[in-house]
C-alpha cells in the first residue's frame, strides 16, 4: 500500500491517504487497489499504467465485474477508516526505527571496509546482485528472456554495450576442435555463455561512467522478484579478463 500511496502522490494525486487497501494474489501476479476517491481511481488507470514495479511493467485495468459509478457519485471521496490512521502511524514508527538501525550500521562499516569500485570509484560497469539464481540460467529460453529484460530496462538510462550473465555448468577451455583466436574479442555477451564463475551475478556495461552512475541511482534498492537489488560499480579491467568474482 505504501508503494501505491507514494507513487500516486508523486504523480499529482492530492487526496489525503488516497489508498484504502491493497490485496495481492498468492502468486504475486495481480492485485486489487482500493482508492478513497472515485476520481483518483479513474486517474490511476493512466497514471499507473506502464510503471515499473520489481522489474515488471504494471498493466492497469478494471475488475471483471466492474460497473460504472453513477454520475452523482463521480466526485465522491470516502471517509478515512479509523484503522487506516492507526496503520499509518505504526508504519511511520517502523520506518523511523529501520532508518535509525541502518544509520547505526553504516558508521562502523565506513571504518572497516576498504575502498573499491563498488563504493568509491565510478566505472562504466555495473554489477547487479539478488536478481537471478543458478537454476534460472540453465534453460536457454529462460536465460535469453532474463538477459533481454535486463538489457531493455538498463537501456532506459544510457547506451548498453553488453549484458553479461554467467551461467552454471558450462565448460571452459575444453578442446572441441575450435581455436581460441577470439580470446581478445570484445564481445562480452559471448563470454557470458562461457562463464563458470560469478553465477548469480549480472554485469551491465555502459558507454560511459555518467550513464552507469545514473543507472545505479535508479536501480539500487529496487525490488525484483521479492528481493532488493544491490547495484555496485565493477572494474572494467576485471570484466575484460572474464573475472566475474571480484568484490
């Protein structure tokens, strides 16, 4: 509910506590959102349609049994249920507590961690974590689908030169009758198919550092498949030698 409330507010909805309730299916494939205002619900049809949530684009529609609201109720706004005010107060308190915990954890981390590409040095390469598992990368069709989805989303922030997703159970350096003249090839996508280490990581190489920095700002902390995406900068020199385990 917090996601939808904050999103519609950022898109111009001014009704106080605009969302009454949100129900999500057990499969996580669809949900119902109940608004206080009839007009807000109508506007949300276009405001929310096409937005990204957890790496997927939202498709907004009416329930199958929906019936248009009578004209005399077109401007109706339901009163705020008492339980909503209590829930919002508890939610704010929990958020404040979580922020305090995170701030307390950051202080010692800065004292003990060594600087590396993921923290200080900006590079054109991003390392995305918590997005894929080894089992999702075995099937060729599923692998290609994931790779295309990542590439499409990352292209929103700049020119993507390559998307590398190391796969499990791949053989490296076997003598199969083919020579290795293409070892210095810059085709990073081919390297992904041969990768044996770094399974579970996704590497996205942009044309320059500014594009990578902009992408990291948008991608870090996003929800994908129920997981929080972690986005770091990765050394170009490590990627060029197919070292997918650094950091």
